[in-house]
C-alpha cells in the first residue's frame, strides 16, 4: 500500500505538489470514488486509478532500450555534453531514470535506461560476468596474434583482462565478446597490439540484442520477452 500522491507522482508526469492540487480539485479517483486526501493509501496493482477520468497505467519500474549515437555521455547530467537521458521521452523524465552501465561518448550501441536499481546492479556487478558483444573497426589489419592474445587475456596496467573472444569479420573489422567492463577496455586491449579503435558499437548484453530496426538516437520500452531476457542476467 502506498500514498496515492506518491503513486501518481512516481509515474513521472506530475510532481507530488501538483498531484495534491489535482486531488484538491477532485480530479483523482480510485475504483470510481473521488479521492479526498493525498494521504489515502492504495495498492496500485489491485485498484483502478484515474486522473481526469483517464486511467493511470501504473508501472513500478521502467525499462528502456536506447540505441546510443556518438556524442552522448552515459550519465544523468553532464555540464559539457548531452546525456543519454536527453534522448528519453519527455513524459518519463520525472522518474528517477539512469543508464545501467556506461558507453564512452564516442561509442555507439545498446544502453539500458531504468529506475530499477536491483536490475542495474545485476547488470553491472563484476561477479555476474555479464557477457557483452561489440562490433569493432581498427586502423590496422587484424591478426591471429590479436585473436590468441585476447583469448589468453591481455595484460593492462590495472591487471590482466579475463579471456575474451575476438572474431575477425574482415581485414579491419571484428566482433569482440567480453565478460568484464574495465575503463576503455577494448580500446586499451587493441592498443597493446599498436592498433587504434576507429569505430565501436555494443550490439548485445547477455541474451539481449540491439534490434536492427531501432534507429540511432531512438529508445523504446522493452517488450515483455526482452525484459525476461534482461532479467536472466
């Protein structure tokens, strides 16, 4: 059971002070009855809540899939650059959304945005070893030495990376599968072979894959099946 003003405000469109004003104007109903006080407690999973006679589809958490373009920072706020939250639908910005994991500003691809802290923890926890796959283009030809080096575990200044799978697609393009997420890891790993990463795109996290029809800069809520795949992490 939760306070009715908290329930409505949690959906992101109205602040709690705005909800209280709407309640004072008899604009809120629960199961067809006008709510007289903002302190009334309701179970949103069992009761029908309406505002201005329109149903409120209560969601405890929101899960968004974003196809991040270059130039955006994986943060809630940044004083110098636009953030991934600038690409979220305006009606959801009142929720406590944040990116579950980071992509560099010049990296494209799959980012999950949510207000579910537990799910974010499961994605980010090193103990979970969530596999992530990237599409990579470098400035020199790929070699079998790189493939073998990634498989052994490249040694960086902050320690040896876990083994990674490097699949050569063509002379300059590869697919890389990682089970950890160190700072600038892929760029640093290729740097150990005197290679510079020119293009980097994350295409999957665990069993969840970036759909081909989700354009760069676009985001949408996960389907039930996609959320199930994500929760398997």
